[in-house]
C-alpha cells in the first residue's frame, strides 16, 4: 500500500460545546469535498460525530399529537 499521498486527519470525539463549535467550523471548510478524498472522508466522519453530539445534547422529542394535527391543518389552509 502506498502511504506517500495519504493525509493524516486529526479527528477526536466531540465532548464539549467548544469541540462541537470547532467541528462545525471545520465541517464548513470540507463541506463540498469529493467523496473518497481525504477531505471527503473527514467530512463523513465529522458528520457522524456531530450528529451523535446533537442527538445527545439537543434531543428532539415527538410533537404533541393535537399540536401536530393543528399544524398540518394550517398547512392545508383548513379552518379549525
């Protein structure tokens, strides 16, 4: 295997809000990277880590059923 052209990616777990913000900034830099490139691999890994952090720290619960129905009715211009 040829390791001459391989680039080391410095990625670590996202444990703090500061880590999270740094990861988001780096994600912006590599966002349009080519799949399979070192930056594309970094993008994929960052996405997974960011998603995991957000799931743990910013959980999105299910909406109240009545509020969900009212919201949907409002989308289709139905009068309550």
